[in-house]
C-alpha cells in the first residue's frame, strides 16, 4: 500500500456518470431550452474542463435563472432514475486498499446521497468519509478543507494521502493542500484536460490497471 489514504473523485473517476447520466441529461435539457444546440460528447467534456459546467451553462449557453432551475431539476430526474456503472478496475483497487488496511474517502461535486447509492450498487460498501456538493461553501474542492479534515480525522500526514481526480478542481484542491495528485484519465476524452494533466499532475494514469500497479506493486 503506497498511500494510507486515497481521496477519490466520483464522476468519471470512480463511476461513468458523465457518459451514462450527465451528458444524456444535458442533451435532454437542451432539447427543451436550446433545440438548435447539441454538443458532441468530447466538446462537452472540454467545456466541463474549461470554463467548467456552471460557466458553460451561464456564459456559453446563456441559461437564465429559470432555465438553470429547469436544468438542475431535469438532471436530478436523470440521477434518480439511472445508477452509473463503475469504471472498470475500480472495484479491485477499492478492495485492495481496504484489504491492506487503507482509508478511502470521496470528495466530489456530486451530492452525498448519490455517491452513497452508487457505491452501494457498484461496490456493496461506502467510502470512509464523503464530502459532496452538499458539504457547503468553503468545504468543497478546490478548497483544501476536505483534505485537511481527512488528515485530522484519521491522524494522517499529508504524505499519506493521494488525491485521484479527472478535473482541475481536484488538482487545485491537492495543490492547495500540498498533497500528491494523480490524474485519472480513463474516462476523460477531453484533449484540453489531458494536455493540462500531462504537464501538471504528479502522476498520470490512462487506465485503472496502471493506477493499481502504482499503488500496490
């Protein structure tokens, strides 16, 4: 066990939620609000990286507050009805980390209830700690609060912790906290994101098998 604690992102790091839930939800929303706009999947992922999903909605799609409420409620409908599948190989990494006595936490912009449901369905377990969007302002990534709180809760040194994420919020949180950052690119097709991670992440993984070897072998 290379790190006593893994801090996993949820969407597109642990489960395939953008391809299976978030992107279809967006296309359905656009069919109601902007029927002439239908971004390709990779282009949508570029927007999620820069400027970010919220900014994509407000600055590029120019959704007004009422439309943003519709987008959110429509997305929630998709989330309730569809449970995303696990990224291949992630179950084995979770099992090996647990078997070695390690800690696994989730820090995500998904909501905690959704994270716990997805873990139950895919791994028949739960993270040791969850910091979702509902943690509130100042306790969400890229703020370093989750990392410091985890270190305190489990009596860890910062060198004991590895953050694994596919987007810049996770990278920024790791940098702000002073811990090692691993780019998870197995479900991330954005070339903008891949290029950034290649140049800035401490380690980069294009499949979970490579991450598993790094962590345990």
